[in-house]
């Protein structure tokens, strides 16, 4: 690091492009969402797991797929220091890390299935645009060691319930199967053959994908590719008996709990590791249809990353997108139990004492100092306080303080004593 940057005239530091600060008002909304997430995960028996935000780069090359956009274009890598010659990468997604932890700690020895959820920052080098950041946050779940379609349906249901509980009700669930090692190679062969016939009209991206990751051509949004995609061989014509039966069982489970879905034969996922059922959940909360959740089954990844053969199912959800979709659905109001209003001087000392009593009794409270009472009350309102405790110079002299209920404007006063304050707190019913 050089000092040069500090010597630039008019130097001022801004957050790096594609990152954002979550200021207190926003953080409040995040916490509101996180509380619902924790409650829903607990109900479904998913346990939280926290993995490092950087891993060996090889993990993602192997785990996510060398030819995915995520690894080929968007991954942030950096070298180790000193004797550490390994290349590291900021995690672009979390599934690979969770699988690594599952294998490293031999969690496959624990009773199956093992169900995890995680939430945290991920990093991808992308052109920043609305809802797309270089540091973004993802919530995700992974269920290991169950090949039962019940686990697929349970995880999909959990995503639907979570979004509904957050206030998003107009949801569309799209479902497909990308096939398994028994049936996908034949499909892939047919698809590549077809794409080769059409290659004069393919967009530049699809021309590359044709050779590296041909299934991704199916979700190309380029207008020129649309007619080609529409006439491409369909995956479901190639499903083996197992793939068909598994998907049908998932559908049956979803029917049994009234989760509506539609089959989308063009639905594929951006990452290489999926096998079998894949799904997406979109919401129209942002006007246009907007995919919030995506995931599916990945029965090969654990073995690819050095573990025993272990079936798995998971999904991920972009938190920034979710919060955009929730804008308006919930307000995330500021709230405070008490604002202790004091004048400068001795009154402040008593105010400090009172606010500490309140805090030790488990109530959130704040001292606000000033000379003008109308300004002090305005400040209390801005803090969203339920009660204003008035402790000015006059109150200090008489050893009493006033209490104003800011929601119904009722007033009373009490002697300045710890016991009295505790007794008053006990009498408050939190409606
Ligand atoms: Zn199959
Ligand atoms: Zn294309």
C-alpha cells in the first residue's frame, strides 16, 4: 500500500462501486426480515451455519463450475501471504462453502437429513445496476443426505411460507427437472446438435455456452435467441423413469399442502451442479415478475468436493432484491420505550441515573439534553418514544419527575426513587 492515495488533492473516500452501507433505518428493516427468517427456519428444523467469506479458489472452480459466469467472469481472487501460496476467492455463493464444511467436519456421520441455513455477504464482480451489487447478501438453505422428494417439497414450501409471512402473497412457483447423469447426457447431445444447426443466429454468449454449458442457452433473454430456444428439443422428452417419478412426487407433496406451481420446461439454473428438480419463485411486488428464490437438487456436489455420495437440495434468495420487493409491505418503524428529557447541569446527572435504571430493567431508553421543552418533546417523537420522562431543573429541586405517555398524551408524576420506578415499570402492561 502506498501513501500516494492519501495525498490526492480533495481526497475523499467513498464506498467501493457496487457496495452499499446499510444505515440504521435500513438495518432496522433487515432485522425485521431476519427475525422472520430465524422463526421460519426453526419451525422447519433448519439450523444456522456460518462459513468464512473467503475460501480456496479451487473450491469454487470445482464446486460452482469453471464455465459458469460466476467463476469465469465474476469471482474475486487474491493470493495468500508469506508461505501461503494458495489462491483464495471471496465467496460468490455459499453452497460450495457449506458443502466443504459438511465434508470437512464429517457431518454425514450425524443423523440424516442434516438441514442448514445461512445468511451473509457474497461477492461478484458485476456491472452494478438496480438490485445487483458487487457485495450482496444471500439467504440460503441446504438439506443433505435425503433423496426423498419430501425434502424437496419441504424446502420449497419453506420458501413460499417465508415470503408469505413477510407479506409477499402473489407468488409464482416454477418447477422443472434438469435431468440426472442417466438422462441428461443424451439430452445435451441432442441440444448441442440442434444448436450447431442454428449457430449462425445464436448470440455471442450462447455461441460460447453451446460448447461449455449448453443448457444455459435455454434461458437466454436475447431476442434473436428466442425462436431458437422455443423450438429446441425439450428436456422432459429425455427424462428417465427416476427423474420423472421424483418430480411427480414433489408435485404431489406440493399439491397436498396447496402450493400452486407451474411446470416450466425452459427453467434451468445458472450453476453447473444441479441434477433433478429445479425451481424458482417470482413475485410481482416490483411490478414486473421478479425472481426472488432459485434452487434445486444437486446430488453430485458433495462427492465432487471429496465427501461420500450424498444427495442434497437447496435454494438461495437475494436479500437486497427481497427488501426491494418488501418496500411498502412493512414499514420497520423506529421505536423506543422512553426518552428522558433533561436540562444541562444537575438534571443531566439525574437523567443519566434514571435512563440507567430503565436500561437495567430491560427497557430501551435515551437521554435528550436541551433548554427548550418543545424541542425536547419533538426529539422524543422523532425517536419514536412511547414515554417521555421529564426531569428538568424544577423536577430535580422537588425530587419528582413527570411521565408523559406520548401515544395517548396522559400525564402523571412520581417521586425520584429506584423502587418507585421499578414498581411503575411492573405496572406497565405491554399491549
Ligand atoms: Zn434422469
Ligand atoms: Zn443467446
